[in-house]
């Protein structure tokens, strides 16, 4: 799982994603190189895809949206997110 890394602080992760905006539905596709590919049912306009990504991950991981921060890739398909309040062992839920 090269798309997820644990930070030095316990309960803090770095997640690399590759998004496909304007898809028919929001879903996780699976590993895509060194990222996790996620389809989003939102356009890449006015930050709507970024909002959809954070909302989707918060629901999938059962954590608050405030625990997910975008580090880079605000206007790109490749994004890096910081997720707090979650152990790396809990990330397996993303693939189910």
C-alpha cells in the first residue's frame, strides 16, 4: 500500500489519491500506481471535487471532515491528504 503512509505522530496518516471527477458515481476504484484511485460524482469546478472527496472519505472512514486536510494537489487530479484520528490498520476499510 504505497498510497498510505503513517506519520511519526500516532493516529496520523498521509494518503495519496488520484481522482476522476465527473464520474457517474463516487466510489473507490483501487490502487493506481502510488495512489488510490477514486471516482467522484462532482465537477472539478470551484472546489466541488475536493469537497466531495473529503466528504466521501469522512463517511467511508467514519471520521469528521475536520480530520482530513488537503496538503497538495488542490487543482490537480493527484492529491495528498493528511488524516488524523486513524491508525494505518483501519485504512483497510477503504478497499472494502
